[in-house]
């Protein structure tokens, strides 16, 4: 289950908690985007829910980053931020998923064929 609105309380270790939740949402979204045709993205409630979550997580993360002083935590949050941004961008670009214009990066995982299809 999702927490209410994803509002994290500022207790010790919130960075880990926030990163873990944000990265999990981003990874689930990424795998859904890679397996769902673009024309279904808009209609897919889970994709929309996760996309909104990723966007909100990313904004929240940037807001909180200013309060963090520990370099290792800052590093961790910036990595999480990159993960979120890349998935948000992936959604905007529509370059993944069945019937997309570009091949997925690793052909090994992509079903159907040897990944040599002419573009």
C-alpha cells in the first residue's frame, strides 16, 4: 500500500526511506513502460499513478535536498533524483515499449527476435 500522499516525516533515516520508496516506484514504472504499448500508457491507471508519484517524489526530494548536510546522503539523494528524472523523461519521450521507434538498450531482455530489427 502507498503512504498517504507520500509525505515523509523528517525522522532520522528519512533519506534512506525516501530513496528506497522513490527508486522502487521508478523501477516499477520503468518496467511497465517497457512492456506496455504507448497508446495504453494514458489509460493505464497504474502507470499514471506511478508517474505522478515519481514526479512528486522528485519535487519533494529537491525540496528536502537543501536541508541535508551529510555528503553521503546528498549523493544518495542525487542518484535517486537521476533515477526519477530518467523514468519521467522516458515517459515523455515514448522511446520504450512495444512498437516504439528505438530499441531497448539491452536486447537480451527484450522479447521477440534477436534485437536486430532495422529502424
